[in-house]
C-alpha cells in the first residue's frame, strides 16, 4: 500500500478548489487501496471538517506557503510517512520549491491550469481543460506523463455515481443551481441570489449551495424563501446537479462535475486561472461565460442574473447545451485515471509513450 501526500491549501481568499479536486483523486486512491495524507499551511474549518468526515488524515505544516519552511516540512513528511508520491496543487509554489520537492525522490504530480511556460519539475502533469494538449507541457515538464483533457476531469465519488444515471430532458430538471465554490472570494452568491429572486420564473426552483468556508454563509442562508433554498456544505451535490436545468457557477473545478452531469451552465470567471478553461467550455457549446473580474459584486450580480434568466427562459437553447455536454468525451472516470497513473509503473521513456498516456 502506497502513502500519497497531498500538498494543497485553502482559505477564504484563494478558495477551496485546490483541495477539493485533490479530494476527488484521494477518494479514487483509497478505492484502489492506497493511503492519503493531506498537508496544508493554510486551511479553513470547513475543509478540515470535510476531510475528517471523509476519513482522511490531514496535518498542518509550517509556512509561509511555498517558502523554505514549507518545503522542509513537506519533505520531512514524505520521509516520515515513507511517501511514494506527492500531489502538488497551488499557484504559490515557485520553481525553487518545485525543484526541491522533486529532488526528495518521491514521484511528483503537478496540477496546472495555465500552461504559461513555467517549469513544473514534475513526473506527471494534470490539466483537464479541453485545449490542454495544445499547451507547452513537454517543455514545462520534460519527460513527464501528461494527463490532459476532459478525460482527466477529477470528479468526486458522489458525482461519479450520479453521472452514471440516465439523463433527464431539460424540461424535467426544475432547479436553477447557484454555486461559487467553497469560499466565494468575490462574495457573489448573495447578490446573485437576490437578483434572481426578484424575477424568478414560474416553476423554477432556485437552490444556492454555499461552502462551509464561505465567511458570508449565514447572510446567504437568510435569503432563503419561497422558491429559494440555501444549502451549506451540501453532501448531495451529485443529486442537485442531476436536478439542475441550469447552473450558475464559478469557472473552477465544479466545471467538470457540471459537464459530466450535462448541466447547461453559465460560467462566471472570478479569477485569472479560470478564464482559459471557461472560454474553451463556452466554445464547446455546453456553457456560456461571463467575466466578473474587477466588477463590484452588485454590478456583476445584475449582469449574471440577466444572462441566467435569459438562458432559463430559452428551453430550446438549454436543451442544445445539454446535448453538447452529453457529447463531450467525459465519462466521469478522470480521478480514477489520475490515481492509476500516479501509483502505477513508470511509463516507458520517449514522447510516444507520453502521448499515449495523455490521450488515454
């Protein structure tokens, strides 16, 4: 049994997406018989509760994030736990940190969303964006196994299971789902919910899902009323997504889950690292995108609500968006593929072997 270390952080400022997509792979690793340990410099009470409830060990280590003390503590954990591999997810790990981690001898998997040319010093690279194969990863991580494209979208187990059920027609999916991730750094959930509530169409049930790391969770919960419900730290996201005839979602890790369940989606770009994948998803036809960066929450909420309600009222367009999502090469098994690649035998040398792995 291998011990896999996951090094990722969460906070109200950076959100919880790094930890949550690693959690999807952690579930798959456990299903395959491996042990997982999460190490964080920054975390939230909501994330700690989630990891504990799901039965994963998690420890706090010295910081600041990406600095020498962080690297030393991470390497020490690898030695003490006899770790065979480490998953690294975050944007504050510089080249010196990455090189030092790889030099520790364990296999390193790097998550990347940018493809900006920065050396990754990794043995495996994951980017589930549709156009990821066009990015310069062979130069960024020479010799690495490249796990690229929607086939590697990491879905949590509950979503994987929900994705296996037959699709319902859009007319039979009465929920307009609103979710801005675990912490909603821009504070959009409340203003969007208020704007939608003022013009809620007949027969539309609005459900807002608020992460336990959201400092405004109590304020959003107070907005619940007729036709509007609010769920905090929802344990049944797969079921909710399967009921959704439209989702309004931040353009982060939730994208892959919504696509796997064929949910027409209005993606809201709330951070720079979401822009490329959100644009790619919109081009594929299953989603639309709106950029909320640099906008006041109230102004952004008005625009988002207008776009969402226009989509809701166009059932034909939403059905076409669902059909486009159903046609994606996304079978929900991405987390299992990543887990197998991380713990399986090293691939043969040469770019041909790497290319086969990338397109699996």
